[in-house]
C-alpha cells in the first residue's frame, strides 16, 4: 500500500487586491497556513509524501519572505517528503525562482523540475510534467506514455493544466489528454490548475485548492488522501479538510409576499463562523421596493460579522407602485427625482447595468425617506 497526499494551487503570496482593509493580509496568511495543515493531515493519515501539482506560488517572482517562510514550514514537517511541481503561475520560465528554491530547499523538499522518473518508494515511481512556460503549447504529459519503469511498479503522474480548452478560439495544443492515465499505465494522475475538486476518471483527479480564493467553485478547501494497493488496483481517494476560510454563494430567490429579511436570516451561517466566511447573496425573483430596501439594510447590518459579505441584486426584479413613491414624497423635488429614477429603471432601451443603477438609486432614495420619517 502506498499512501500520499495530493494537493495543488497553494498560490502563496496571492495579493487579493480586490478586497480592502486587513482582509488581503488575512487571506495571504491563511494560504501560508495550509502548509502546516497539509503536514498535519499527512502525519495523522499515515502518509509520508505530499505531491503539490503546481502553482505553489502565485507569481514567478514571489517575495523572499513568501518563498523562504514556505520552505521553513515544510522543513518543520521533516517526516514528510514534499514534491513541488512548476505550474503555470510559477513555471520553469522563472529560472531565478527555481534556482533559488534549489539552493534553499531543505532535504525533505524535492523539486520536480524535469520530466524524468522520481522514485518515491520501493516500486513506486513518480512521472512529473513540469510547466515549462505559462502557456507551453503542447501536452506536457505525452512523455509519460513511452517512459519505461520497473515491471510491477506503481506509476504516478503529476501534472498541471486543463483537460479541456475553455477558450473560444479553438482547440488548444497544451490541453492534457483526459485519458492520459490509461495511455501511460498510470495508477493515478494527480492534476493541478482547476481550483475545485474534480474526478476525471477513477485514476485521474484534480484535488482543488487547499484554501479557496474565489466564489467560482463553492467547495471547501481540501487535499486528497490517495491510497494505492498495487499497480493494477483502483486508487482510493479521501478528501481531507484544509481550509480556514469558507467562500459561499448563497441563492436567495424571492416571490411577491416574501419577507426578504427573514429569508436572508435563514441563509446566513451561524454567528461564530462568520468571521472566517466570505459570502455573496445572489438575490433573484421579484420584490417590492420596500423589501429590496429592507434587504439592503439587513445585509449592511450583517456585513461586519463577516470577513466579507456582498449582495448581488442584478437578478432581482423590483416592483414599485404609486404608494411606494408616496412614501418618498407626494410632491416636490424628491418626488420628481423618484419619478425620473423609476422611468429610467423601467426603460428597456437602457442597458441592464444602467437600469440596475437606477433601481439602486431609487431604493437608496426610498431608504433615506424612511429614515427621515422615523
């Protein structure tokens, strides 16, 4: 039985410039902390090898403190062998980075910088496919198919990249063959690049990022514990939790007559979990302007409890009647402004973004009027 951890896409040093305050530094520190969590999970589950399938670092020029502190933490887990593969963010084109890593890496860190076999254990061979550049222009796993290894050895592939082309420009030449494990006789192909966990086939998996960095995947950060009983055996994959932050997309579909605030409260996580949660509320359906205003206010009230909380109302249609405008003002400048905003919000000749801005402005005006009335 050979047992190891499959991880990827740590993206150490990621700046998170789309957030403000101290949140970017908290998120960066959480990414560094995944090294310790991976080491702990390896020890607790009897694995002495951790394969990092690319993008250990977020850029080709990570700051010296990011690089050296990462290696120091890996060295601390001396019973574990760490294998680092160049990915598209930290490819071999960054020759200075990999030269520095080669000079500074502790004894328990292996740099998989060449497409050649690496012995992980007796009768266990790793076949790595390091990214030569950000866009290599070819399937770097090709060489695995014809590479000879000792008879009966467990062959494990390690690569970084997509198994399909997501561009609209036609087929890319650097897409990894989805059946590479079958072609190359691999017991397991450990892939990185896709930040969510994905099983391609029983022998091929993306593990996902150990610490999420976006709302796209809506999955908790994890690593995979892989157990292989022999060269012809199916690998067993067990997800292991590794994340300290949760990124949640929370759908809130409203119908006429719904209480948006009550519905919102049923979606939000418990108070103690909110500090480590980044959440976005995806409001859809229909609501009166009074409900939309109340939803905005409730979201602003809850926001300080969270690492980040955002309300996306682009899919929410807002109903506004004369009596709603009367709550703003029955005549005068405020009523004229409300009438003008309502007309813009309902004007189909305007873009959806412009109509949404008009609805938000009208909701803000309604909210101000309600505050004054109180």
